[in-house]
């Protein structure tokens, strides 16, 4: 009897020991689904933060509370519209697209003020959005919305005319139907009639800005 009890006690650890967890292919779909949901959630979060930044920038620019290295007239501040905000996935950088109504001289003065005041504007935004753990670094680029609208109208008219003429070739006026949205809005480029991105290009137009370095 004693021998039987000892034998059972000796076998018990082997019997009760749980089998090690092994990753199986059956669990992979759930893991991948969780990862996809996480990616979609991150995208929605970036979109929401971009909207908040866009609204706050509009308020700050019009309020006149920014004290940067350059001065700007109140009428020019009210000519600035925030068109869109592109945030990096980690929310550390924001590319702010602005549209400025008015003449070329006014546009240059306004975009130069925005670019030189990016730091002070970010500081004011950090004071207003204290619930944000990180306020993105700002870079401002000008987009000619009116020019883009004119291009779209011309494209629509050409399409209608092509239909009326049975698909005749009407593409000889230099319009690029394959142009991206950024090309259409003048981002990353420019011509003799459009405002070009970048401080270096703007310095060539100092005689228009009426401002001294």
C-alpha cells in the first residue's frame, strides 16, 4: 500500500504539469485583425488632431496674439485661410497649407510672416492646447486655391466639349489631366504668376514685400 502511494506521488507532477503555450496559425488572423484595427485607430486619431490644429491656427492667426520677428498688418492676417493640415503619423510635424487672398505683394508679406513666426505660433498654440502632450512643429506653404478652381472649371468644360464633338482631341492647350492635387494647387512648384514655396524664393521678391530684413 505504501509503495502504491509513493508511486502515485511521484507521477503527480508529470500529470498536473500544464503544456507550454504554443503559437498556432489559428491565432494569427485575430492578431492581424487587431493590428489593422490599431492602424485605423491611429489614422482617425491623426485626422482628429489635424482638425483641432487647423481650427486653433485659424483662431490664433486672426487674434493678433502672436509676437514674431516680423510685423504684419491686421488686414493681412484676416486674408489668411487655413486650407488643410497634414500631420505626420507621430504627430510631431504639421505641414500647414494656407490660402491668401489679395495681390501678390500681400501674399508674399503674409507667407513670409507665417514662415518666420512658426515658432511663436506654435508656442501660443501650446498654451491654448494644454491637453496635448506634444504640439507639432509647424511649416507653412501657400496653395493657390483660386488657380486650382479655375483649372477644374476648364477641365470640366473641356470634358463637356469632347462629349459634344465625339471625343475629339482637345488636349492641346497644355492642361495636364494626370496632374496630382498638389500640382493643381501649386504646392512644391510655382511659376511667374504664382507664389513659390520656400524662404529662398521669397527673398528674390523682397522688392514686392516692402519689408526690410
